[in-house]
C-alpha cells in the first residue's frame, strides 16, 4: 500500500487497513514504511494552485445602500486564470432578501 500511495501518511494507511478489517496502530504502520519513500503530507501549496488554476474562481456577494436608502444587491464573480471579472448588480428596491435568481 505504501508503494502505491507514497505520499500517504501513517494515519491514512491505518485507516484504509481498518476499512479492510485490520486494526493496526500508527506505530505499526510506520514500522513497515519503506525507507526510500518521500516524507511529507502531499504536494506543496504552490503546486496545488498551479495544478488547479484552470478551474479556480472566486465569488462574493454584498449589499450597497444608496443615498436614497435603496438596497442594491451585488454579485461579483472572478475567473482567476483569466482575471476577468463579471459583475452583476441587481436593484433590490425595497426587498429585504436577495432576488431568487441568485
């Protein structure tokens, strides 16, 4: 199991063995870990971001109160790979909640 999943820690290996009906401690799993496998808990954060940047986006919604005390609902979506922003602002009027389309 170590050779198939070299970045897994003792806790993940012990958990998978427990699912198979083998109750072993973390120390027992660590005892049988091959010496030449890399230590660590997976990939670095920068590697994760680089691998998933194509599917990454951010969104935020907030309210804006105008000088006439109208409430506007704003939704901003950022497509991070292209850094293009699409903003949608809806005039909420006297509504106290976000419109149903959101």
